C-alpha cells in the first residue's frame, strides 16, 4: 500500500468523527460516578414527568 494512500485514509478516518466523540465528555463522567439509586430515581422522575405530560395532553385534546 502506498504511504500517501495510508495517510489519507488515516486522516480521513480521524476527521470524520467529531472532536467531542474522541474526548470523554463531562456528562459521561457524571453518569459513571452516580450510584444505581440515583440512576433509578432519575429514570423514575422522567417516567412520571412523561406520564403527567401525557395526561395533560389527553385532557386537553378530549375537552
């Protein structure tokens, strides 16, 4: 394989990904430091919030 072709493919591969994809994002650090109870509580909060919004939308559309 030609050296120029290899460099071009390597450069193309690294430039096709966004810079934040290569770095560890701060959000991922927060998630990895959270314990299971916090994650379950967050999921429960999101589910309850979605249910409340769904009820409000249903009531608004029916009336």
